[in-house]
C-alpha cells in the first residue's frame, strides 16, 4: 500500500482547520501532519513536517498566502522540490489567480467546494497536475486578453500539453517514445517560443490557450 499523502492545513480560522482535519482524516490515503494559522508559522511547519500537499488560505494576517508562495518558490529554486500547494480560499477576487499560479500554486479552489471534490483536488495536485476551479479558470482567462499564440509544431503541442499535466521530462519521453535529451530540447525551444521563464509559466500559458 502506498504511503498516505501528508497534508498541512494553513488557515487563520481555527474552526476551518478543525473542519478540514475532521473530514480529511476520514480519507484512508490522507494524514494531516500539521496546522498553521499564518504565513510565518506555515513556512516553519513545512520545514518541520515535510508535507506532500499544503492547503493554503490566501487572506491571513501578517505574511499572507501569496507571500508564502513567493517564499516557497525562492526556496525551491535553490534547494529543489517542495510541497504541492493547493490554494483553498474564500476570496472571490479573480485577480488573485494568475499571481498564485505564477508563484507556483498547483491548484486554486474555493472553500465552498464539495468535500469529495476537495479530496479529488488534493490527489490531483499530489500527482503533479495543475488544477483550477471553474470560477478560478474564468478569472484567469478574463484577467487580460491573451496574446496571439505562436505557431507550435504538433510535437511541441504534445510536449506542452504533458507539461501542463505536470509530467516530468522522463515521463514525457516515455509517453512519446523519444529520448529524454530530445524532450529537453523541445522544452527549451518551447519556453523560448512562448516567452515562458519556467515550466510553471509554460503550464499557465497552455491553460490560457486551451492546450493540455
């Protein structure tokens, strides 16, 4: 049996954390390893508990959720992989979505989400895939007019679609039956062509243009 998904709950409302813990601990493949009530506490808890997935509220006193995402991204650039972050917030202001995703959030859902859908969302981001609620997707798409998409080759479109699904270069190579070196070349060319600085921005670009 696979190890359970380790969860960290970050929200400044104790009642919300208690409710989330009560439900999520009923799932056999989840274990809640910690809680935090603000951004600074969350960053310490991530180091101490090493969660697989962080459920992160955006509106918190002091260091907010966006600040946590920014700090985590900086740490990952220096140290390697960190936890997947699923933003779980009551905020309905759509302008928060692009910044959260660009800073490395793996998903964005709202607190009125159905419990079973939340469990599914956690499993999705843990598997390395990008997940946005329909409301968040509309906010992402309506934030600004997307630039005209550059012409991609069929193979580049395939690679970009797999990047948007969270696939690694090795996984993409296996899926397409090519070498990992070939995939790296495609990824480098893709990033340059669409003007993306990294794979997260490439995945966001793919979502905006209906690829993946």
